[in-house]
C-alpha cells in the first residue's frame, strides 16, 4: 500500500526489452535506499513495481524492476527515459498523509489544461496551478468532487468534475517535489481511482445482478 506522498523524483536510466516486457533501471536520486532490498515494492509514477536488483550506478545505487506487458499496456511513462515519482511502500507505523493507494493503475488520463490560478504572481514559485484531466469513460464514475485521486502516483483532491473531466489544484510544494510541474496539454498520466469508490461500485453492481 502507498499514500501518494512522493518521497523523491528519480529517473529511468535504462529500459531494456526482457520477456514480454521491460527491465527498468532507475536512478532514485534523493530516495533513501538504506531500508530497500530485493523484493520490496516501490511506486514508480503510481505503478507498484518490485525491486529485482539493487546495484551500483554512475550516480550511486540504482534500482532495477521488471515491468510486464500488462503493466505497460495500462500505464504511461514507463517505457523510456523520463523522470518518475517514487514512493516506498507504506509501513504500519507510518503516518497516512495522503490516501490509501494500491499502486495498481486503473488507466491513463490525458491532460486537457494546465496553468496558473488567477493573475500571474511576481514569484512563480508562490503560485498554485490548476490541472484539468480527462479520464477514460469507464473510470469517470469513480471520480467525485472533494474525493481523492492519484495522478502519476501523487495523492490529490478533486476540486470539480464535468463528465469525464476533473480538475485539481496543485500547491507550490507539490509542483516543487513531483514531476507534475512538467505536464502540458496532451500529456498522458497514470490514474488510480479511490479504493473505496472502486469497492462501492462493485458492491452496487453485484446488488443489481442478484436481484
């Protein structure tokens, strides 16, 4: 489980074909790896991946992950050189600062608009930005105003919904410590809907089918 509180921004250093998928090697940059070993789970831009190797790289320790064809099919940004949001798996004693997430990406959304809120500030680092995203129609029913959603592995609060589109507000801190600052209209983003909403929909659906 994860919380959507990004701990570091790493970079995919290599993506090599392996079986039906890829072997990724990631430079974790500022992520503390003292308690990370083979078999541990790391959320990479919202996708839960298993550490399969930990070895020295040009810039320090490097983590390796195997990504299946299925994971590549339902995610974006894991198949080439890119900056990625990183979060280690939640421990039972950790503070839950975002919302509970599984790291199982539900689908890929598309950035519709991304820009500063209100008039331009003298210091751009002090300004919040509004991010508008369109999700696949099948996911739209899980998105609700003031509900939680994960975008690229970042826990965010939905400010408004219009059909299959929703918008969120990104405070300066979020922009500073995640990859979201580099988004632009048309960019694909990994989406994980709220865990509670997913199970509520399943319960309602089963209730209808057994009547």
